C-alpha cells in the first residue's frame, strides 16, 4: 500500500466496529510503531472523539480525537478519474513554453 501524506482524508474500514465509516485526517506517518508495521497518527475531522478506542486490552468509549492505527484500516478519499489541480497547472505551463 502507498504511504498517505499528512492532511489526506480517509475513511476507516477496519478496526473498532463503532469507528467504521468515520472520516479522519492523517496527521503523520509513523512507520513501525509499537508492534505495528505501518502505523499512522490520525485525527477526527469533526473534532469529536472516536466512538471506540483500545485502552490496554479493552475497548472503551472514545476519549480522544487522535489515535494511532494501521495503514490497512484506512482508505483515502479520492475522486477517481479527476486530475489533480497541479497537473492542470503543469499542462498550462507546458503550453506556454512550446
């Protein structure tokens, strides 16, 4: 899986059942962290606390707006088929220099 950049919006697709479908923002890529192969620090987009979080070996009501999770539990939100604004700008610059 590709690395996610800070600021990327993602939907949670795995992990704590009550967090599935939650939209989050990537804070940073941590890599190997606390037994995880590809960890990310994430935060809720709405500033609401996560519905569930692990505290030790128990699932508890969320107590934070930030968490650490595995990459495979995140799916980035993208518009398939849309070019990035940067690609459009580069095309216009290329036309001007030809």
